[in-house]
């Protein structure tokens, strides 16, 4: 069910809804509320409230949602977000809508498409941008280290291109597709874009009928072995200090590599659209509705530019 939450009223919150001021601990495991297990897995102690899908058009909600399995053996799935106004044949929105394939954040080790704040973000994105959003549930590290999430992303694109659901068949404009993510999800979107581009160089029809018009990367999660000035400046950041990011990379990267691996520290340049505003912080778009609206307006402009 669509449940708007006004994070702007309490901007100093973690994504789990708890207030923060200064780092509570220098131990990254305690900071993340995880336990390391002998078999290489982790026990996640933090809460992760979920929002169920709401596909019923009779409900008074602006965006309908449904979950569809992608690969049962991998436990991957997609949550589809459809603006209600697309169902109205008299509406100007009754034409087919841009398709945004979205990958959630969480340092590769947390959360899902059903997590409250990512569900709300995608619902608002679909409504604000007037687009269909397909949010992908990929496998998490360290149980499934990179490149597993990239493999799941590619499988999801091939699944989407078959038009497996009536909402996609009837309302999604496959010629106007964007790959988007936030934080670790933006890292997945970036590497998925690289893979698709490489395959299209070999076979122009590789992803048809999908036409990927662009990548939308919101605060992408990259790194390296050498601290950059912003990391040094935020060494004691209350939300995501660098030593906590280091642990996320240690749990996510292939065993035996460091943070200069291409998954973490890509060296190939890409043409990007940049926008910086004051008063931001990591993950601000899921806590501050004003910043979220600014991001969605930027996305709308980005999509309009490619029409």
C-alpha cells in the first residue's frame, strides 16, 4: 500500500528511522548492526520494514504495485510501479510511459525492493515523472558476492524485454528505457550499462525491443584504496563513515581483491549530467521529500532531453 512518509520533518534520521548525531561506534559491524558468521554469511540485526504490493485499481492510491518473480531458483523478482493516471483513457497520460529499471541501495548487503523507503521512493518516482518503474530484487552480498548483482541485473533486463506482464505490455514505452539506481544500486546500474553497451557492440539487436536511452546514477557507490578529499573531510560522518564503506566493499567484492578493483573503482570515463545542491547528505532523497522532488525534477529533465 502507498504510504507517504514526510522525512523532511525529521531530516536527521537514519534510513531505519532512528535519529543520529555522531557515530555511535568505530566498529563497522556494530555501526551496520551485523554479525559475521563462520561460513562467510552475515546476520542482519537491523529492522527492514516492508511495504506489501497494492495491485488493486479500486484502492484510492496514486500508484499501483505488483510483484513478479524473475528467477525462482535465485529468489529474484521485480516490483512494478504503475501510475494510476495511466489507466484513464481520457488522460493525457494514457500514452505509453517511459520505463525506468531501478536498483535499490544498501551497500550490496541490505534491503529489497519492498523496503519501505525504497518502495515509497519508487512510488513517488513513478507518480512525479509519470513513468513505469520496475524495481529489481537482486541477490545480496556476502552470501552472493559481486558480480552476482550485475548478473541478476542483466537477467532482469532480458526478462523485461520479453514483456512478461500486462502492465509492461500495455503501458511501458520500450523505446524509452532508463537504468537507474541509488548508492550501491547506482553502481549496479553503471556496470549494467557497461555490459549492455559491450554486448550491443557485438550484436545491435542484443536487448531489443528495449532501447536504453540513458543511465540515472544517484550518489553512486564507488571507492578506491586511496582516500579522496571528501572521504577525509567526512572521516567521522555519522551516517556512512569511510571505514563502514570499507567493510561493505570487503563483504561485497570478490574474495582476494581490493577496492581498486573495477567493480569499486572504475577507470573508464562516461558522459554524465551532474547536479549539486546545498544541504545534501548520503541517502537524502529517501528522507527529505523536498530533495526527493528536486531529484525527480532532474530525472524528468534528463528524460525530456533524450526525447
